[in-house]
C-alpha cells in the first residue's frame, strides 16, 4: 500500500518536472513557429535564439502580484486553476513513453486518458462562473459546450484502435503495433483524433473559448500571475499529453529502427505537436455555429461509419 | 473481495497523482507568497472590462440554448461508454456479437437522424 503510494508520488513528481519542461518548450516552440511562419524571428533576446525566454517568463510570473478581484466568488476562483492543472498531470500517468518509462499500465488506460482530462471542463466552467466578469462567463460557457461536443467523436475515434487491438490497455495497444501502426490501419480514426484533439485543447481554429478579439481572455480574463500560469500550464501539459497519447496509440510510440525507443517516442510526439502548431498558424478561427455543427453533423457520423467499417472488415477479412 | 490487489494498487496510483497534481501548484503559490508584492487598490479590484466600469454584472438570468445539446451529449456519451465495454471483446463474440452491437449503434444513430430532422443540431 504505502510502497505503491510512494512509487506513485515519485512518478507524479517526475512527470510534473517533465510536464513543466514540456510546457516551457511548448510555449517557446509556439512563439518561434508563429514567428517564422509570419516571416519574423520570434523571441531572440534571452539566451541564444531566445531559448531562455520561457524560463524568464516563468520567473517573472512567480514575482507577479497575486490579484483576486473584489467581486469574485473566492472559493471557486482559487480552486479552478488547481482543478485545471491536476487532470493534465494525471493524464500523463497512463502514457507508455518507452520502457522502462511506463508509470502504470491500467487495464482501462484508454478510457482513463479520455475521461480524466474531461475534469478540466469543470475547472473552466468554475473559473468562468466565479469570476463575476461577463467575458469570463461567456468564455466558460462556450468552452463547456465545445468541449463536451468534441468529447464524443474523440472517444469514437480512439475506439477504432481499441477494437483493432482488442484491449483498453495503452501498453497492450503499443505492443500490437510492432509491425504496422494503427494510423495506417485506421487513417480516418487518426485524422478524427487530430481534429477533435485540436478542438479539445481550445487551439485555433477552435479557440472560441478564449477568442481574444471578442472575449478578451475568455474564462481566465480575471486571472493573473501564478494562477493564470496554472491555466497555461494545464493547457500546454494537456497539449503534450494528447500528442504523446496520439504517438503511442496511433503511431507506434517507441517502435522504430536503429534509434532507442525513447528517441522515437519524442520524435513522433513532437511531430504531432508541430503539426498542430502548423494548423494553428495557418487556419483562421471558425464561427461558433460552425464549430458546433461540425462536431454533430460531420465528425460523429464519420466516426460511427469508420467504426462500422473497421468492425466489419475485422470480422470478415 | 470486491477488488483485486492490482485494482487497489491502480486506485492508489491515481490518488498519488491527484495529490501531487493539486499539491505542487498549491506549494508554488505558497512559496510565491514571499516573492510577490501585494498592493490591492480600489480600481484594481474591479472586474476587468477593457478599462470601462462594468456595464452590467453577469449574475443574472439569460438564455444559453444548451438544453438540446446537453441532452444529445448524454445520449451519445452513454452510447460511447457501452461501446468501450464491448469493443475490446468484439472479436471474441464473432458475427453474433458484431451484429447485436451493430443493432444498438443503429438504434442510437436513428436518434441522431431524428435530431437532425428536428433541427436540434443547429446552433441558433
């Protein structure tokens, strides 16, 4: 009992460090990729090619005043950032990085990975409701509607892999991909996973919850300093987790020739991350009605069709 | 016994992660207390509305139009959960399993078609 708990805490602290580093790298890459795609340089001043920019920003945030506006509902306002970050860290638990970096092989790992980040939706709603600010409230409500809309096609897209692998364990799914990736066997499932993940992460073209041109900052308008940083950390840690999960479940994770597994894993994860950044700085933002109907009228039917075809082919071919 | 040793271990593991997930940011906030300044002011404590005084407080009744969306979400979410239970063992039950799960999915899809026809999928 105590040994398991201690092991788990050690893993969690280790992954907290990994998450923090991947957040810093993620933010740095985001600014650099955005810069170069728009024919400018991005951060250049702090360290060579601005490599230490995010580190400097992190230290700055630590020294910022912790402002809690007067009209907010204090309990909700204080709990929301913690509630947003915890699920992001928890979702890192079931990802089979590369042996021996497998924190825990849950027998329902896939279901866990899809269910736990959904707690973040509640954090977003609590933040929006407790802020006593019109922009926060609208951002929070939009978020809730969008996130629950894309949850279903996202689960259905991963379900095709579960069917092919015959298991809900992420480790078993990884082992079934030694010869051929599941992205090859169910390309539509993989495409759906990428699209719905972009929507779940509130990234452009689906970034309506914090559409800065119309909602200031969305649900975190009233947040500043460290508390705001936790929302940012949750977002980028979730970004890393979703990409790592995609790499493990669809792209064969650490499987690959010559290089050690962990290198392959990092390459595949960052390939997905960079692809999503590429999309972010290429496609303009959708309208809210387009976002909502896309999920219901296109993604769910396509996902169901994909499942049906996969099941029938699996049975009879 | 309700739970195997392994399942109990899994739950403890999840608990450990949840603890660190909440404790680590909380600890950072606590440490930051000695580093950051604090000088609250009357204007600073006002809700942020781009520099103007707040036009109207958000705590009032207004229509959010989520009823049909939320209802459909529940239907499809339950469908997904049931599919997650049957998907890993689908192959083991052969054609009979495939067609009975297929019939269930077809029924729920019928509900989607109905909702589509009733214009419940559109965002007003």
